C-alpha cells in the first residue's frame, strides 16, 4: 500500500480537507473559503480520535509521515502532508518534528512557513498577479521552472486602498476576503503621501521588540458582541522602506533602502540566525482577533515616517538591524538602458524591477576568512521583476520571509511622485 494511498484514505476518513482548500472557521466568526492549504490549523475538535489511524504506534506513525514528507516534496501533492497534521494532536506533533523550516529544506508547507526565513542555499521562486480593476495582488508559489505559468500555489494576497494622505496595502492569507477584520489578516504596508517612505506592520511582535510602539498608540481595543470584549490588537513595525527622491527628474533606476528591524545584521554573518522564529503551533481563538484594528489618521501621521532611514552605525551587529539596498544596475551601451542580470527570471524592462543585497559590510573578524563561494553580503536576497502586463516574478532567500518579501515588492507598485 503506497503512502499516497494512505493519505487518500485519511482524507476520505475525516472529510475533504484538500479538495481545493481548507474551510477553517472560527466560532462566531464567518469568513470565506480559502484557496489552497496555507491557513492556520486552529484548535478544532479532533476529527479522528476514535479512528484506527489515531492509535498507530508512535514508531510506525513517525516512519509513515517521514516517508510521506520525503516523497511529496512539491505542491500540489504536498497537501497530503498538511492533511496529516490535521488528523489529531498526535499526528500534528509528529509532523512538527519531521517537517523542517524553509531555511533548512527550502519548501513551504504550513501557514507559519510564510513568516519564516527562506532557504540559505538557493531561492524560493514565486510570482505575483496584479488585478488593476480590483486593486488586488496575489502571490503564488511557482510549480514549474517556466516563467509564464497560469497556475501556482496561492500564498498571500493584498488589497490596495488609497487614502487622502497615504496608501495602505492589507495583506491576507485569503485570496478573496482581504480585510483587517478577517482572521487571515497577517499584516499591512503603509506609505506616506509621496510614496517614498513605507512601513511594514505585522500582527505579531518581533522577538527583538525593537520597534514595538507604546500600547496606547498601536494596540487598540474594540467592543463587539461576537467576541470577548477588550480584545487587544497588534500592529508592530518590523521594517521600513525608503526610496531616494529624484528632485531633478533625471532618468535612471530607482534607489531604495530597507531597514529590517526584526532581522539583526548578524543574521547574514557565518553562524548567524534570525531570532524568535515562530513554531508550528495553532493560534488560540483570542489571538486570531489580534489583527483587527480600527486606526485613525493620527496613527500613521507624518511623525511616524520622520525617523525612517535612521540607523545607528555604532551599534553592535547583534542589535543593529539588517539594512538592504538595491543593487546598482549597469548601463548597456548597445541597448541604451540600465540592465541587471536576473538570470532569465525577468523578461520585461520596467522601473519597478530591482534586486536587493545587504548594505552592511562584513565585520573585521570575517574579512580575513577565506570561504569558497559568494559571500552572503553579495548574494541577492530578493529580486522582483516584470514578465507580463500584470505578471511579476518574486524570488527570495534567507533571511527574508515570504511575508516580508511580498510587502517589499508591494512598495514597488505604489505611485512615487518624487522618484520618477
């Protein structure tokens, strides 16, 4: 009996979990059906507690899930690994031990993978589809090496909202229901009026807590009969993006700079890590409402953007945030344009195309070390480029996560009055 047949038997035993997506519902909270399996496995009633599958010997269960995880390494067949984690608590614990983070295996499996760093060796290739009529953007995982693919594994979505003095992008794990009041809301991107400065907000605080605002400003409370009263909301600044002003209006590529407050500069040093990585644990019911916020215009006033781009260079690399900058293109005399080597991943010239590398220099202790291969300071951490009218590629690697990379790419879509 093949492991795929076992997974199919499991799926038929506790319902059609992977027909196209999980229908995760919270008590007293309605939301639509998601695309794919990248949604939180919240604490649901055990659906197979009395089934023979739930009483397998631990050694046999571990071996079955391990072999299934190794055989189903790509989507869409990797949905069977996600289905195994939804069987019961025992199965979920085993899946947590076997399934490794994207940093180690280079694969996206569970929803929490979207906020974990990408692989150290290689990149995770994705593409973004833009819908101008609905002002939405959807991030997909590439399922084949081909550039122009029609189908992919849905990961994240964003909706653009233009306000009087700013632009906001709400990021969600649901493809259709994109709202801050949804349990699938995981963060947002906020810009100033000129579109030159952006702030990335996360619903969960970073481990370093470097940019956690006072509770009275970013943590608000709301009252509703559907949920427990006085539920705190979360809106934590994890990154800042700035685009250099082009006052003279000269032609040329954009210049951008990203300060990742949740990622220390030491993370790209040999042996460095990104602290505070979340574990594969289901969110509690009260945590799922932390993302709901009702902000006023004063919450994102001009004072919020005044300190963007300020980094203390004297700080230790363990506490100093990671700074990224766009890789400078070269001028091609024959083509008469600025060029970057995207290695075939970008086919259309656009001012939105960019590649990000680390702006910080290696420490003195590592300058004398001779290590083969390309240094982490020279590696392209994120690249974004156009391949069609409303299609773009997004390739990222360690130490960025899919959520952080997607938010950075969204800033390139926004209109920049003083940069072009």
